[in-house]
């Protein structure tokens, strides 16, 4: 089960005994202005390089240059983005008991 105890904060609680063949995700889409951005969370549930629970994000620039993957495990640091549609997915890909709270944030640095 996923709940939102406060805006932008997600709590994942429950268990599974079988491995999922794909990720379950929460998706958010916003328009971003060109600039340098970083993705961060003070509470990465399994660390900022885990593929068990985290964020994958892409941007589709307005100039038509095609979708670009920009943030994901091991690469949440500063990235220069063009004006475009930013698509962010929160994923969970783990089995067993889970009781984790997660508050990812996108920050514009310039």
C-alpha cells in the first residue's frame, strides 16, 4: 500500500512473497525551464544508488530533440536540462516486508 502522509511524501508499507516482473511506479509530469537541476531526498530508503526504491526521470525537450533519461540510481546529481516536459517515476522493486517513507525533491540550481 502507498499513502501520502503529507504532500510529496510517500509511505510504502506492506509485503510480497513473489518478485514482480516489472516496477510499480508513481508518475508525475511537469514542465521545466532550462537550467541546472539536481534530484535529492533526505530519506533515500535504500540509499541513493539502489534499484529497490528510488526515482527514474526523463525530460522531453520542447525543441523536439527527443527524450533524454536524466536522473536515476547512481546519477541523481546536477544535470543541465533544456526547456521541456519532465517525467518523474517513483519505483519500488523489492520483495518481503517494506515500511519506508520517501520524499524526493527536484531542485533548480540556476
